């Protein structure tokens, strides 16, 4: 297998990781606040003289994406890589990763109205690496692609047909790279690679559930945008669609303000009026903070409802999978969710559930399996890049 550079470019940040075939570690970094006076980069580099990895942190002045990338590339220059994989948030109806060429760039631009904050930022990263490495193959790996197997009954909204046919208004789903990775891992560990029915809960700052049958997504909780579905760190998830009208008429809020509140000031943060961080909320609830407790209760109840709903997409339920910062690390939340699904015949192995951030089975083998699988979106992007750009048989 080959070495792959993975890039995840945001509007003012670049996350990168060098996935090395012969090493059990990765070099990675995060450049933040790009285009502002506080631009900086930190991560893990390789010290060739002393043959060891070491942390680094550098102030970048007012560096833009291209300048930050040049600094980042110096920190991994000891190693060669064979291709570059880019995370691209919205791939519209593209069903798999694409080798980047002029047509693919145009396609990503054409669907930027569906992800106006993300796709243009992803294109900045693609442009910068194309200039730095014009001879390397580059691949776009889409967050939406895994969900393109959703049938119409799952991806259509009950809206006038024209809105779907003329304007592409439908459910797309996100976190596809994560759902694909953890469902493949869990099914492999269960001895039935890409077989059976799994309900996945990706619980990070963004949260979504997914129904996976024989390795294919049949439904997911996010929709046209990543706002639909579960309660998240700062996103509301599902609300009554008439809320917009209500807020406009009664509070005089315009559409930009409503969008801002639903995306940035709602979810766990809005409910608790304290934090979007689950750790903070669990601690506060333990010390008697009622708003933190309510935020956790709403989060868990809505999550359990969504997991039950996802099971409707599956002919049979083999197991549940938890991933993302909360899903991987909080046995407390996992236990509460399992308790909220009493009719599923689930039973938890308390000792395994108390183990943190490992690939581990946490049921006691009397009902559907329950797995904790740390996600690895970068590893999955690297593997899709190997397969699509270099023809390596990695899956
Ligand atoms: P992510 O976006 O996947 O990095 O996940 C971020 C979320 O994971 C935040 O809400 C964190 O509070 C949460 N998280 C990380 N570790 C824990 C933990 N031990 N218990 C509860 N939540 C955690």
C-alpha cells in the first residue's frame, strides 16, 4: 500500500494527516485562524536526526491557506506520498469518490449552493495542493456519497415534486465516511464483513444515525443539510418547520438570524445555557445543575427515538454501533441510550461499557450486538484514495 496525504480544508482552517503504510503512527496537523492575524499551526512532525516524532506549534502571521499548507508540507517532508485525498462535504448525487479533474471541480462548484460554507472551502484546499503537487493524483471523497444508496422512500421529502426534480431538494445525509468506516469495522469484527443490519450512532459535536444493511446506507438522520435529525452540540436537529414563520412573525427575526440560532446557539448549548461539550454537561448534572440534566435527557431521548426509527429501514437488526467523541468515550450516555430502548432486547456488559475509546463489544451476548468503534475518517479517506487513484485493492 501507498502513503496518502489527507486534507480537510475549512473556511479558516486546514486539517491534514499523512497516512503512512509502514508505520503505526501518523503525522498530522491543524492550521487555524487562517486569513486572520492569529493564524497558527500545530501538530506532530518527524525529527529525522533523532528518529522520533515530536510536537510542533508555529505562529503563521496572517497566512492564507496556501501559505499554511507550505509550512505544513515542510513538517512532513521526510516522507514521500503517492496521492492526496480531500474530504469534500457535499457530493450531491455522486455515489463514490472521484479522481479530481476539471470536470469534478466544476461538479463540486455546481453543488456549492447545497453546502455554501463547506464546498468552497474544500475547493480552496484542492486548488492549493494542485498547485503544490501538480503531478500527484488527487481524489475527492464526499461525506454524502455513502448515503446515495438510500431508497426514494428514505431520501424524498413530502414536498412538491418540482423542488426535488428541478432543484435537488431531497435528503442527502452526511458523516458518510464515518458511518461507512465503523459499520465495516464492526461487521468485520463480528465475523460477517459488510453483512447484516446495523444502526450506527455517530455522536460528536455533530451527530447522526444511520441504518446500514449489507454495507449500504438505507437511511440516515441528517437531510438536505447537517441540521436535520438529532440534538447536537450547537445544532437544534429537528424542529417544527413552521418555527421559522413563528419566529419571524412574533419575534421579527430574519432568516439569517434564525439560521444562526438553529445552527450555532441551539442543541446541547441552547438547552443547557451552559456548554456544547458533553463532558461539561455530565459534570454539571452530577453537581445538581437541572438545565444540564434536561439537555442530556433530551439528547438521549431524541437519539434513542432516532435509533429506533433507523431500525425500521432494516430487515433484521444485528447490532448497534457507537462512535464519535461522545459515542466512543461516554459509557454513561451509551448506557442511558440502551435503557431508553427497552423493547430491543439489548443488554449491556457493564465492565466492557466502562472501557474507553477502543474497538470493543459491550453487550453480554443475549440480544443484538453493541459495539464501540473509534471512527477513522482520515484512514477511510486514505483507503478510498488508494482504491480510486492507485487501483489498490484495500476493501
Ligand atoms: P468529536 O466532534 O467527535 O470530537 O466529539 C466532541 C464531543 O465529544 C464533545 O461534546 C465532547 O464533550 C465529547 N466527549 C469527548 N470525550 C468525552 C467523554 N469522556 N464523555 C463525554 N463526552 C465526551
